[in-house]
C-alpha cells in the first residue's frame, strides 16, 4: 500500500515484481503524481484517491492476474496492460492510452468516471462488455473487441477524431450489441468505421470524411436514428433488418444494402449524390417514410437503383435517378 498524501508524489523507477517474483495487490490510497516507470507484475492494482491535479502514469508493461480498479484524476497508459480480471476506470481527469497502450482483459472494461477519454491503444476483452460513459476522442486508429461471444460495446457519449487527423474505428462485439448513444464524428469526423456484432444502434448520427461505414459483420438488425454522412465513402449493410430514421448522405458513395436479409425500412431521405443504391436481398422494402435520391442535392447525373424482395412487399417512396 502506497500513500503519499494529497500533495505527495510516488515515483518507482525500476521494475515492480517479475515473472517469477510477482507482487500481490498494489494499492495507492492517495497521491498527486504517481509514476511507474518500468514494468509492473502483480496480482492487482487499486487506486482509491488522488489530488485534484493528480496523474497516474504507467510507462512500462503492466501484467496482472486480477483486477484493475482506478479511482482518481488522470490516468495514462504508455505501454500494454494485460490482466486476468476486470478493468474499471473512474476518472475525474482524462483517461489516455498511447498507441502502445493496448489493454487485454479477460473481464469487462468499464469507464465510468466524469472525465473524458483519449484513445490510441486497442482494447480487447474475453466475451465481456466494453463501455465508455463519457466522451471519447480517437488519437490513432483504434480497434475495440469484446471477443467472439457475448459482450456489448457501448459508447455512452460522443465519439470523435482528434483535430490532427481523421481516425479509423474498428468495433467487434461477437454475439453482443454495439451501441452509439452519442453523436459519432459530428465535431471531428472519423476516417472510416467498421462494425461487426449482433445488432448495431446509432442514436445520434455518424460521420466519416470520405471513408466507408461498413456493417458487413453485423448479423442482426441495424438502426440508424441520427444523420449519417460518409463524405464520399460507401455505406455497406448486412444482417437482418435495416432502419434509418435519420437522413443518409454519401456524397457520391454507394449505399449497398444487398447483405440485408430482413426488412428494409427507409424512414428518412437517402441521398447518394451519384452513388449507386442497391438492396437485392431484403425480404421486404418500405421507403414510404423517406425518398431515395441518387442524383443528390445538385441534381447531377445519378447512379442506378436496384431493388429486389424475396417474399415481402415492395413499397417505394420517391426515387430520383436523373
């Protein structure tokens, strides 16, 4: 147990534990600046408090057999973290992962503090949830995976690239769901988004800056409630049912719903700006709630529209193919 008080610092410059001499539980009960400069090998890590200016930094690889339970201000991982339990981050400051700061956890990853998140490292769990309660900024290409079985991936707030560059997001939830509760790319667009899982729900919009939004790994339903914009990239669907209640604008990119085997419900306008719209595998197609325009807002030459249903009804709204 380490306690430096609210104004004190903790600096450990050498390795902590080792492959044949792992420590037991490491607990930081209070400190301002905490630095583990080299590797950490132990059973678990817990921090229960920090000063208002607090920052806890791991510069070396962290290898734990149990849980990570952080309660404090800012937390930075500059190297990989592997653990045999859960990871819970209750951060009042910024939670940061560098490109080398990948997290591999057998249990769930939960960020539930009031602070924000800055991610360049990947996060992988074993059939367990990954969840962020507050805003996430991608500062590098990031892959998040809950494994091949159950385990949801949830963004409870906004998700954006940083101001330096548009970033790629890859999300995989196995047989779990992927939920975007806040706007994605509205402030700073993502480069591309690739999603696989059971169901995907985007409640407040999703924007890329010329990259694809690819749902080909989705096996269940897709519900897009906010505005979708790809800036020239394609929107590619798969799974069973597809519903959009927010507009879809691709800026010349295609909308390809050939992979949908269930019902397609167009409840807001789709504008491709010259890109091709296809939906050849659906059991029923209903665009009574929204128009489909391949000509785009400028009414330039548009692409083709191909729609085929296998067993259900075809009820088009207004199609523009000028």
